[in-house]
């Protein structure tokens, strides 16, 4: 287990892991927003309506 952590903390590996983690987090965030939007549509709420 210690060898895996050491290899992941290698700067040559981190150069690829950090952007991939950012893409994964961004994709998950977009998916959550989409799910929220679809649920509003299912409930009959206009997701594009202004909130004044």
C-alpha cells in the first residue's frame, strides 16, 4: 500500500492525475446540475424561470 501512495505522489504522475481529477469533479458537478434541472421539469417547474 505504501508503494502505491509513493508512486501516486511522484511529480511525473501528479502532472496527469491532477487534471484528470479536475475533469472528473467538473463532470460530476455538471451531472448533478442536470439531475436537478430534470427533477424541476418533472415537477412542472420551469428551470429557466427567473427567481425574483
